[in-house]
């Protein structure tokens, strides 16, 4: 049993093992592309060959935030297409970022010892602000 399966096995309920199946709903499961504390992410493909990501969460997103995530459509944010819950596990179908995320970009630049220029920092910060500004509804009341 893999670490992710052990992490997600709660009260004897086994999660769907995506590394042993070839399909999920109408999607072809290609490979596992990430494993973390909250679950795993698999690369999936639809019938037209479009690549998507399937995140299997062992941490549930509250329903009010699910609705906000599904409505959020911004060029600088990974698009969430669908979130389903089966037993104790949430399956989140989302846009696949084949070139990585901001954190991966920053780590790469650090490893290459190529610090960001002021204009790059300004551009990144500006892009973040266009998303975070109107979407502060994601903050918990304790954080406000």
C-alpha cells in the first residue's frame, strides 16, 4: 500500500486507487503527477485528448468555498471544473498547469541563481493582486 493510500485510509474505507485503474468517469488516467499532505494529483485526459488534473483530497473543502472555486474564472488561477465527493474523499477536476506553478518557478530561479528583477517581482505581485483583491472571500473569519 502506498503512502498516499495509507494517509487516505480512514476508518477502514479505502480510496479509489488511481494508480491501478485506467479511467475515472469519462477520463483516461495517465499518471500520478504529485503527492502531498492533502492527497494526490493525477494527470487525466478527456476523449478529445485535452489534459486535465484530478486532485484527490483527503481534506474536505467546505461547500461554500466549493461554490466560489467553481465560479472563479481568472487567467492567473487554475480553473476548477468539477468537485465531487465519494464517501470521505473529494475528487477535484481542474485545469492542468503543464509548466508548473509560481512556487516551482521561484524554486527554479533560486536553483539557477537567477534572482527576479524588480519588474518581474512587480509583474508577479500585480497578477496576484488582480486575483486576491476581489476574492478575499476565501479568508477565514479568524484571519480577517
